[in-house]
C-alpha cells in the first residue's frame, strides 16, 4: 500500500516506473530488440565526447586541422576522446543499420506502429546529416573534398540548385563559413536527435514492442524488469567490448589516411570516397551517370522507407512466415552490403 501511495503522490516516479521497470514486453523478444537501446547508448557516448572535444576544437580553416592534432597530442585524455568519438560514429551506424533491418524483417512499420517507424526514419536522416558534417570537421584532404563533392550534388536540382549550394557553403566555395556552419550544425543536431529519440520512446510505449511472430503486442507480456533488462545489459557489455577493441587496437581501421593530410584545395586526392556508412548511397551516385538522376534515386532510397507502411497490406507481419519475402529481403541486404565488401577488399 505504501508503494502505491508513493507512486500516486510522485507522478514522475510513476511515469518512470511505467516506462522502465513495469513496461509490459512481449515474452518472445530476441537479442535483436536490444539494438534500439544500444543506439541510445551510442548517442549518449557521442554527445558526451562531442561536448568535451568542442572545448578544444577551433572551427577555422587555418586552425581546425592543428586543433585536432592538439587534442590528440596535448590534451589530457584527448587521444581517447578523439578515437572514441570518431569510432563511435561508426559503431552508431552499425547499431542503427541493424535496428532498421530488424524493423524491415519483422515489419515493425505496419499499423499501429507507422508513426513509430516515421519517427525512427527522422532520427536516421538526422543522424546521417550529423555524421556527414562530423567527418568534415578534421579538415583533412578527405574532409575538404568530401564536403566539396557532396554539397555540389545539390547543384543538380533545376532552378534552385546553385542557390542551395551557395547557402551551404556560405560563399562561392568550401571555405571558412562552410566549416563554421558545419561545426554549428554538428554540435546542435545531436540534441535534436535526443529529442526525437524521446518522442520515439513515447510512441514505442504507446502501442508496445513488435515481436518475431508478429502477434498483437497485448498477447503474453511480462514486465521489462527484471526479465529483459538482463538481455539489454548483456548486449551493452558485448557492445562495449567490441567498441573498446577498435578504439584501443584499431582506431584508424575505418578511417582514411588522406584525412591525416591537411586540406589543400589545389591538390585533389586520387580517390574521393565518403565514410563507410555512406558507401551504399555513394554507390547509387556512381552507378547513375546523370547527376540529377543519381540525386533523385538517392532521395528515393530514403523515401521508399516512408512508403512502406502504405505499401505493405499483408495480414501476416513477420517475414518468418513469408519465404518469398525473406528471399527478397536477404537479396536486398546483400546488395546493400556489396559496397562495403568491395571497400574492405580494396582496403
């Protein structure tokens, strides 16, 4: 009775209890459902390390590259912060991509979870925008020329393309105003992502989690605590071990050596490729010879995800019961991963 009175008198405690420990969870969830909470952990790591790095970073083209080296060489713990943040972006995208593919496989986008799917798609787009601006900040060769190539894509838009490019650049070329704008957006967007994540959680708890069998969420549920938090905790530990291995033993494995050369507008690198998590979209641009066609297809690759709740009208949700759908899904998955396989072999 005393616990009940405490919860009634403390709405904050009651809200946290309803959304954490007593949150009703389908009994048949697998470890794939841990990647949602893992993405939240990765976001927190990125925000904390990003705020610490911003204290020492100089968003000015003549100082940016030197300030990054200053962080690595002179700031106490700076090399750890730098590598945790840089590798954290890659770990974040690994988790997010896995989370999205799990949602695709188990049809987490169908009613009544379409709004949840849309909120996750917004987070995905914001994260890609944040990641792009982030890898420009070290102001190495890859940073400068990557920013030049990607922002130039907007010039393909008829009528307003050149105006959009000049707005992004803050002038007529990638220069100091560009770096300032990218730094400001890279610093602020993660807080917007955090707000979108809170909305995502509210929408998730409104209708409950999906499950591998695609059954209604109200069927056979148990409290999140003490049952499923153990799965999430185990996933956290594995994630930290996996993350720590790259930070300590292979911090530059997913980077590019050109970015350890200061940006020079007069010297074009032999190969200009984006970070690995943009390679599937970069492959689309390379496949289509027409710039405008490549930009349109790249936009459609995101737009098709927004149309899934409208296109999928099957009464059976889970791909587990649809062999043809499973075959098409894994074919799509392998094609999506093909640019990474080619990049790994070439690296």
